């Protein structure tokens, strides 16, 4: 079920011609809830929530400063999350949260 939700979120982002801050927030918050709900440890889930909320705040600030339209970092992350969901591991989904430019 979690995999299907992630893929549905990715399809929603891919189909959007514009993503406003409200939609951006909703997509990110929903993805966070899906990921952490699948974790077997409540302690690790809470730690991941804290880390991802910090990342999301940064991404939301970037989106707010960018011209209106599609949020390409969100689209990129959602594409990677959907691909990771198809692979089938929670680890792959969590690792997809890092943008290529972040890994450098």
C-alpha cells in the first residue's frame, strides 16, 4: 500500500503544470508520513521525521524563492522515490530523499 501511495504522489507531481507552496507542502508531508509509517522502530521513525522536516523546511524556502511553476527538485525526488518504491525497499526510498547535488 505504501508503494502505491508513493507512486501515486509521483504521478500527481509529474502531471502538475504548476506546484504551489500548498501542494508542495502536502506532497512532502504525505511522503514523510508514508515513509515513517513503514518503519519498525518508533525511535528511528521520530528521528527520521525530525531530519526530513528540517530538509523540507529548506526545500520549501527554496521553492518560495523560486519563480512560480513546477518545483523541479520535488519532481526529481518524487521520481526517485517512485523508482525506489518499485525496487521495493524502505532503504531505497529513504536514500532517494537525497538530491544528486546534495551527495557531492
